[in-house]
């Protein structure tokens, strides 16, 4: 609920569309490590300009 002082204390319902978004479970540690390894391989072979950035992960 939102009270707007500028509009004479009108009370409106605040619809948060973000609340309707389904939540996704974070990846397991082993899956995250696999993703990082794949990013390293991609950076080393196809995107060398990203290699230093990905190495910081």
C-alpha cells in the first residue's frame, strides 16, 4: 500500500510485478564450477579479449 502525500493522502495498491516472477534455485557448486571452466575454455579459444575478465571470476 502506498500513501501519496502530494495527492491528498490518496491510498493506492502497489502492484509489484516482480513478486509474480518464479524463483529459480541457484546452481550447485559443481555446476557453477563447470560453467566457469567452460567460460575459461571459450575465452581462451574464441574470445581472447574476455580471458582476463573471466580469469578474475
